[in-house]
């Protein structure tokens, strides 16, 4: 059994003011940003069928009516950590989601975007050949000593 080394987050939670569009979305339309991040993460970066009014967005709004919308970003943060092997724990996820949800949502969106784009760049390397194959070696006659 091999253990996978946990990585640091590429984007800091304190750098939540850039890009400004994501920052504004996290403050004024957090449900849409949550739904976008969730879609990107679950579909390996494929945004082709994305709709801003998706089920994740609606669930966020529904929980927001009861003042507990932080639950979804907290759970998603755990999913993001698990998927990309990032450092952290459930307590930290809860603190991030409860104490500054806009910063948490921005960090998650930036991290998922970065990780998915990096993964796709590795898959489509210019000049990449199929795979390395070894040609069958002809059998050498065996000599008896």
C-alpha cells in the first residue's frame, strides 16, 4: 500500500480579491460560484454542460433560507482536498466555510480551475507519442555447454 503525499493548496485563502470577477461573485452570488466550482470539480474541468442555475446552486439557495448554506462549501472543500490530495482536515474546512465563506468559495474555484487545467495540460503535451513499446526480441538459440 502506498501513501500519497498531501500537497499544499496552490492558491491561498487570503488572496481572495483576485480575480475581481470571482471575488465579486463570491460576495454577491455565492450560490452561482458554488455551483460552478462543484460542476467543474465533478466533471473533471469540463464546463460544456454548465448552467449557472444548476442543482448545486439551488441546494445552496435552499439551505441559505435556513441560514446554513455554509454546509455545502464545507463539504465541497473536503471533496476538493480528497480529489487533489491537499492538506487540511474537516475542522479547517468548517472554519473556512463558517468564518469567511466568500474567501473559501474563491479559493475553491481558483484551486479546482488550476488543478483541472494542470491535469489537462499534462494529458495534451505537444509532440507526445502514444506510449513506449518494446519490440519483441528474436529468440537467441540456446547453446549447451
